[in-house]
């Protein structure tokens, strides 16, 4: 995904507070006595261990340990709420719908029924004032914004605001009036790339294992009971080494997403998301073979450009 960054929007997202409508994300919910147990048997993280008011990242895997979706799971008193990138929504819905036989669990579609607004930036808590959610990622609380009931969810970059779809416009207007600058996706993508957060359908997809994407520490449990794909990811964790790793690239100029990358004449991956960061210059994320270690110099096919492999997240000097 190529990114052209608006400097004013970028500064809002990194120095103040920005507002992005992410209502297009796929959203589902599960209710019923067995909802947590059912999800625990299907997703890679410890879903049964999530407390009310908390949440977790997880992945939906194939039997061979490849990712079908990356999922955020939030537990409330009434249900478990799930959201995912749209490329993973159909696979997640199909798995939930097809495998819940025998469980007392009911599946609900929420993509069109719920709006999702992201507040991004260090000024988020000050803007929300007394309505700010708890500090831990995925913790969430109900709150009132401009007379509308919303759920505030802590994220690594700020707070997500989940609301009824018919309230989205009014809630967004209230947040903008309070000082959040509405931004477009390119600015948010630049911040995501700087923080080294992969995106399903861009850097990672159905050929990716959680360990390759660096997701295993926050999205995979190695101590809970069986789930789809567990044997493969556990074997890789305890006995093997991933063939690929998510890395950062510092480039000497623009690079198109999908462009092949070569190390000493051998193809080792391709460019994922690219951004011309106002702070860091041309940067990208890429899934690279493990021999392309930090410090390696790569060639971008067909461009004459070069890229230096770096650890994630990006830093001003690295």
C-alpha cells in the first residue's frame, strides 16, 4: 500500500490527536454460555482467560498454522465482540458459523451495525478527559459522548471508539469539535508503518505464520488447550526457526508495494507497505527471508534503489 502523507495530518497523529473512521473493519459478536469456550477452541490466544472489560489479539489459523485472519476480541458482560480487517472477515465468519455446532453460542453480524472511530496521538486522553479508558491495551469501558453510548477501547496508539452505526457521524463531529483532527488513511498508515505493525491483507496473509509476522507474543497462547493450527505453531515455537521475518526497510527513494527485493542476487521478499515519513523519510515493511538480517543491503527490483534492513519499530537513528 503506497502512502503519500499529509504533513498536517501526520503531525496531528504524532503530536496531538487525529481522528480516523475505520467503520469498514469487519465486526462480529458471539453470545451464549459457551461463546468463550467455542472461541477458545478456534482462535490462537487464551480467549477463556479474558476478563470482562478486557480483550486480546488472536489469529484464526489453518490446520497448517497459516493465518486466515487477525482478530481483536473484547469481552463484555453480554458477549464477545470481534473485529478484523475486511480481507479476513469471510474466513472468520465461515469458521464461526460452521464450527459452532454443539456449542451454546449465537453468532451476530455487526459490520453494518457498528461504527468504529480511531483516535490516534499523544493528546487522546486529554481530549477525552474523564472519559478516558484504562491504560492497558484492549481494556474497554462504556462511556457517554455527546449523548451517545460508546465503548472506549485502549489501543497502542490511542483509543478506538465503538458506537452504533447511526451515531457515528454525531460522535465523530463531537470528537472533532473537542479538538481531534479528521485525517485520511495515508497519514494513519504512515504511523502504523513507523510502529512496525503488520496489516492482514498487506504484509501478512494466508501464507503467513504468526511467528513470521512477530504476532506470537501478543496473539498466540502456548499453554492453553487445543485449537486449530496449534500443533504447527507450537512445533515451530519450541523446535524451529521461522523461514521469514517481518522487517523494516529504510530506502533511498520511493518503492512500489509488491516490488521484489534481492540480497546478493537472490530474491528474499517483496515490499509490503511504503510511506514517505515526514520524520524518517522513505520507509517500508516487508516479509523477508531470515538471511536478510538487520543491516543487510537489498536491491529493489527494476528501480536501482537500495534498502537497508532494520529492526522494528523504526527509530530516528535506526
